[in-house]
């Protein structure tokens, strides 16, 4: 809560620029930048901070802050955020080749095995079961590891999808994910899955959604 005022794009911009005091190189990392809310340009509100609604024009948000910081020659800027906002097409639209995307992937089996430093067969069993998310390496307790993966699924991946699309579709998404997960290693026919939902009188699932 100490820095909650920095969700205001004007305050965030002021704070960061106040830290740049000379011509030395500054490396700035802003995490979860999607928490910065859009405001209506204060010039139009007599200096008052008014949160912008979805269709309001003349808005200022994190995009304007980032574009402004990118013009400072001695600033190397890195931003991260929720996938519900930071999909590739959004980045391309907002920043139009002004920056580079860094794709961060789970660990490969080679990377996982090198980090675990245990018998390869045992490492492969773990990797097949828990996957290659780096933080799984920090948990020796199975329950803690399973809790982390469950939270990652429910609080990150599922939430990002629902935030971007339809928050009321949680049950359908959860059910669909379970069906797809149960067929790992097998060919999946989206039409068959969609027809199964239809025949069982479940809420209809579009084949494009399954893709």
C-alpha cells in the first residue's frame, strides 16, 4: 500500500523522473504495470484526477508514461504485466516497434535437470509431473509444489483469460481445461469436444474457443 499512489500515471511518471539525477545509465524495471489506471487528461478536468472509463478519449495511462520514459537517452526500461493486457498484438499497437519483446519460457528438461542435480530418471519423472516452471525447484515438499502449480493455474492463467474475455465463464473454462488436460499425449479433435458438451446439455463451447 506504500506505493499505491503510483497507480496514478502522473505520479508514476513524476516518481521515476525524480530518480534520474545525472547522465549515468539507469535501468528501470516496472512490474505489474497493468495496475496503472487510465485517467482523463488533467488539462480537461481543471487539474483534477478523474479515472477514465473504457470509451473515454483524451486519456492518459501507462502507455503514455512508457513512451515518455523511452525518450530519455540514459534510461533502459523493462516492463512486465498481466497477459490479459500484454498480448503481442496490444504491444505492437501501443508501442509500434519502439521496443522489443522478451519471451520468457518454462525451463527445458536440460535446464531443469542441471538445476536439480539428481538422477536423470528421477528428474524426468518430476519434470513430466510438475513441468518446467522455475519456482517448482524451490519446493521439496510435494504439497507445497502442488499448491504453487494450482495457484499458478487459478490465479494467473485462468484469471488472465477471464479478465480479457468473459468473467462469468469460469466453470466452462475450468471444465474445458480438465477435458483437454486429461487427453495430454493424445490427438484432440475440437469438434468432438464441442459436440460432447452439446450432447450432455452443458453450456455450448465454440470450437474456436477450444483452439
